[in-house]
């Protein structure tokens, strides 16, 4: 009997169409897998077995009745808990929202419902997406299925781990500084941050509005493309959403598998290597470059000198916007309330108890950076750096069609290892942050396992704004070349979890 | 309060003032969401995830509100920025759903304007406008228990219906040189803004409902010595009196603040730079938060919204829709219509200018139009407790009614009966005259018969008339009018009496 949890979303689509499997079977298989392994992985904060099966049954009935169905109808999905879901608890990883059941759907939630995809549940994350390890979740950390003592990345560790543990074939992520790509890198999965504005943010609980972008998480480039096309598109409810057609990601991914990359210029960002980069990470990165070269691509070195200031600028802009976005968690209209007699004391006590340390750290940083007399030096300067980074990218894209780097400087570190060292934690995102500051799309896909620790390494591809399809094409080409060498997808090499044995 | 008065304060000090006016726009929907923008609904029935600030929700700018703001800016002679931004003003308060207000800060859409205000004696004073910017209103807190204030209340309720209602805030430059006329100028300025937003039809302009709200800044500085330049004397410390929400209150608040500050200054005490609350009942102000401990609003550009970038073509198109300055229009109409100051003021106060203008446009003479609207119709409106606009009679009806009089078809008395019919919904004046049979008796033979009968009944009166006491004819006119149930033309009746009596009229 086929273990459907090992299939790709594309294979599930084909099997559903052929009548080889029902959506109920697919959904139940994943719910069973969650029941078996999630006690150890803790990828989910909320599981909606009943809702998912109801959707699955409806899809099966519709298919039996010969109805025309959307491409991904019946394929189950996991949703990061940052996305509001009507009637399903939404916490953004914070106890301040414990018990809150939203009265409305995010635009992306609505699109998933319209695509008739059973929603398995909500995945764990660092509180309000602040973190690179999920250790800042108010509900306990998620564990990396490759090594349960290690971090699954963050903030979207729950979504990435759910894929790596075969609890879901597809998941939704959000990426403010790498929260889709870094977890993908450390779990040997695929994660894409679309062009800013490519996917509606309406209903995604805001961290830093000018940086946040929702995107697809999957185990293959093609699967990510399938989900990207469901999520993307203009939304009148999001003023910053792009008013242009969704890029043809699926076609690009399929074409990429057969691609001859002759004439494609691949720019290696000089500044994203060297000091702080683990040798095995760099080794796998070089090998991937060799694969691309073998497919005909030309490898060029590009320099982005302003990247030196990216992390500093990011840690001014993000906390500034976050300090304002998180003000609404004041106990008046929703969420936790710690009664203390009057409204001022109640607000204060609720926030003191409801927010974790990392959230408080960033609220304080942001409040300070926006204060009168400091604004120009901090927020103002950071915006200037942002402009310089955009110029660096513009110049680099003159020389190359896509830019590449290792997604993260290291393989996943141990849970607890950096929890008391915020700066070391922040450094994990050094390669992913520039894309958010510039609004360009980025993808991470597996490049192998580091020889020294046998843990996943990631390869990042960045494309100019609006050129999301370009990275799907090149990503799919590299994925195919690597899979040919490995004899299948890297995810299949993940050690079977003790509990499931 | 002591013996210090506004007038005395003005003898010794030179006032500098500024006014912030908030205009609630009359768009169908709120500033950043699709909820209805209406006054008076049940609490928390006009709300959605956006104006409740629920997690994940995002604002989208109401284009109609932008249009209203630009038109107002153009009316105030402002420049319209090619690219302006919204900003977040951060502060915690339960009526502010997101705990930040979306406003405009360093890049308001409208800036650098000026507007003339006309005082009662016709003097024109020019007010400099620093900016007019868009923002959203907050919800409304109601404190339960105690005296209704927050102190002593057992708990508070919040109604978010008003949260997100579109506002335009107009900020003046510091206004100098008004001297003792400061209070008058301030009042005239707010009145002008109110009249203008009504003429632009971007707000209902109702101060009593909070659609137009004013904050008044005032400071005093010593009067310059003879030969010295008053403008070289530095400004004093100012107070900002919040929520002064009627024209009379504007004047009173300035009177009070000027006297209060003058008294402090003369006693050698400092004026504290602070916000103050206006108390309508006592006509006085009390301190609010002092500016020294005021919050830092941590403004930064609103990342959820794109810049406002109106095309030049659109701005020019909007410029062509700007109505005439209300005070200047009034001056023009006063001359064209031959109204006295009092006529004009009464018509303005009764909100009858548009009705009179429309009646004139429909063919009536201005004085006749005024007579109907300010007389019979004003009384009816008053009796029925409705506005003139709400009466079931149109300017065209009034013009038609007056036309019937001018043509001699009916007299004033019959006209009032015809109007009664119109107000009762019986149709147009012509229709009512026909259906009620109100036309004057213009058949001379019928009138002659009635006159002869009356004269025969009162021979002594006939004798008096023939004696030259022509005014005695009034008694006969009265008798004839009675006999014809008022449907005779009194002038014609009088002519016939005099003919019969053999005397010339």
C-alpha cells in the first residue's frame, strides 16, 4: 500500500484526478502521521481533523459528481498560525492571543478554501514571527525532524518541520527576514518568499508591514510553484498588493527540469560567504554552482557592499514597525486580559504577561528608535541603508539574471544553544534579510547535507522584483541535477523518526 | 474670575492665536474600510475587522475622502502635494482600535494656503493656512457610573462606530494683527470654514453633532511701545483649548483665555504651555495634560498604504468644482437682491440662502422670495419642527405662487390659502387655486353689484366718501371682501367704490 504522505503535491493531484486516491484518504493519512509524530516534532499548535475531513469529503463528492475542480482541490495543507482563519484559533505563537477565534478569513485563507484544500491545522512559530528557531513560541519549540535536538528554523519552523516530517505536503509561511527560507534550509525543504506585494498580506498578523510577505513551503520546487499560484494575485483589501497577473511559476518550474541554462548568468554574492560560514555549507554551495555550470550557466561574482549594514538596518526597521503593529494587543477588544482595576494598568499587565521576552525586546528597541530626537539617526538612517541595498541589487542584476548564496551560514544549531545570545541568533538571517529590505523574491532549496554533521544545507536564489518565475526555472533545474546525483529528493533521506518506527 | 476682562487684556497685550478645525467628511464609507459613515447608529454596528483593528486587518484609502480633502485644500488656496504620505501617530487609548491613528505628518496633502474672512462690518481679514491633512477619527468612550467623567466611573464602554470616520484637519498659521478683534476673527474664520464645507458638500457642517470641531490656541505678548515693531516682540506661551464646538463658544473661549492669561502675566506668573478643556456651562477652561509631559507620538510613514499621488489633471478638474467663497457670495447676493444686513443675516441663520436663490432662479423677485421663505414658510417650519428644506414645498412652487399674485390671479390672502394646499400635498399652486376655486373675482359686474349692495347698506359711509374722506372706503372694501369670501381684488374693489361715489382715487 502506497504511503501517500511521501508523495509530492503534484503526484497527489495526478492521483486524485486519476481516481487512484481520494482526498479523504490523503487527508486521513496526514492526520494519522500527525497523530504519530507530532508529540515529538510539535509542528502544530492546532489540528482541525474534522474540518479537514469535511473539506476532503466535499471535494471527493464533487469529483464523483463530475464537477470541475481547482488544480489543488483535495490536497491537504498546513497553515502557519500567523494567518487568521475564521472559526479556527489563531495565536501567532503568542499567549496574548490564546483562545482567540477570528471572525474573519485572511485573503490567503479564503483562497485556500476556494481552492478546496483541506486545512490540517495551524503550525507553530516564533511569537509574532520574531525568531529563527521557534524557541520564542509561547507554546514550546518545534523540533527539527532531521535531529529532534536541533532547531527547525524560524519563525516558520512549524511549517517547515511539518513538511520534513511528512505531516503535510504543502504549508503556508511568512517571510519578514528569512522566516520561510531559513527554516526550509535547515529542514531540507523548499521555501519561497515572493516579490513584495505578490501575495496579499490581508489577514496575516503583521510583524513589519514593509518587509512581511506570505509564501509557499513545500518539498519540491514544482509543489511550491503550484501553491504560489493559488496564493498570489491582486487583492483590493491590501493596498500594497501588486496589480499584475500572478507569475507563471508552475510552467517555469516544469520547464526548468528540462532546462538548458546556456546563456543564464548566475551571480554569486561575494559578501555572503567567508567568515561565519560553515565549511560544509560552503562546500555544498560550490557543488551546486558546479551543477548549474554543467547545465550551461555562466557563474559571475557580484559585490553588494551595502549588505554589511543590512542586519543593522533590518533590526531598526523591523522593531520600529513591530512596536506599532503590536500596540493593538491591548486587551480591549480581543485576546488575553489581565484585569488590574483600570484600563491603563490592565493594558500594561496584559502586555507584561502576554508577550515573551523577544517580543518585548523588539517593542522596546522600536519604541526607542522611533522616539522624537532619535528618529533621524535610527529609523531615518535605516531607510537610507535600505535604498543603498536596493541600488546594490539593481547593479548586481545588471551583471546577472539571478543572484545566489547559501541560505544560512550554518546547518541547524541545537535548541537552547543561542537562546541567550540574540545577536548570534540574528546572524542566522544575514543572507536572507537583504531580499526583504529590497522587496525582491527569494527561494531556498536543499543543496545537500554538510559532511561534518550530516545536516541540511540550503541554496538561495534571488531574482529581480516581479521575476519570481525566473527563480522557479533555475531552482527546478538545480533540484533535478541534484536529485539525479542523490537518486531522489533529499527529503527522502531524512532519518525516520523514532516514534514512527 | 477677577475683574480682568477681555477688553482690558486687549488694552495691554497683543494676542496671537491659531485654530485647528476638524471636519468630519460626509463620504458614504469610512476612511480606510467599507463600513457606513453615518451618525447615530446603535453602538458597534458599523464596524469590521479593519476599523476594529483586529489582528491581520489592513487599511485601504477611501478615494472619495481624498477627493474631498483636495477640494477643501483648493478652496483654502492650498498647494496640493504631488506625492503625500499617511503616517502613524502612536498612542494607547481604548477608543483608538489599533492604538495608532492613521494621519498625515510631514507630508500633508494640502499645504500653504490662505483664506479671507469677512467680519460683520465688512472688514476682510486674511488667515494663513499651514496645512490641511487627512486622518481617521477615533471611537467614543462612555464612562458609566460617577458623574459621567472618567474619574469615579465604575467602567467605560467604547463605541467604534465613529472609529475610522474620515476627517480633514485644517491648521492655521499663527494669526497676528487682529488685536481686540481676535475673538470676532476667530469666530468668523470657523464660520467661513463651516460654510465652505457645506458649499463644497463634503460635510454636513453641523457643529452641534461634532462634524466641525475646533481647538483654539492663544498666547499674549506685550504691546509694542510706540514706534516699535509689534512683529519684533516674541510670542508668549500659548494654551490650546480643546473641543470648542460652537461659534459662540469660540468667542467666549478666547475672551476667557485672554483674560486668564493677562491676569497671570500682570501678576508676574507664567502662562503654562498646556492643553485646556472648555466648559460650556461656566464659560471657562481648566488644565488638561501639560505639553511638557505630553506623549511622544513616534510618527513614522504608514507602511500599509501607498503614497497619495493625485494627477495634475485630476487636481485641475477638482479645482473647477470649487464654489464661490461663501462670504463673498453673500456680499454679491446682498447687492443683487437688495437685502439689508438684517435680511441677509436672518436668511443665513435660517439656512434659507439656497432656497431664496433657487426661488429667484425660478423667476421670483428676491424680496418676494425672502418674504415667503422667511415669513409664512419659516412659521410653518417652526410649527412643524422641521427645517425649511424638509417642507413639502419647492422654490419652484414659491415662484409660481408669487407669479399668480403678480398676474393678479390671486391676492395675498388667497395665496396663503393656496400655499396651505401645497403644504397639504394637494399639488402645485396653480392646481390648488383651481381645485379650491381660489381665483379672485375679476368680473367687474359681479364686483359692481357687491359694491352697490354694500354702499346701499351703509349710506353714511358713502356720504363721507363723497365729502372727501376717501379713507372711509375701507369699510366698504371690507364688506365686499367679506361678501366675496376674500376672492376679490381689493385694489379693484376700491376703484369701483370711488367710481360709484363719483370721486377720483
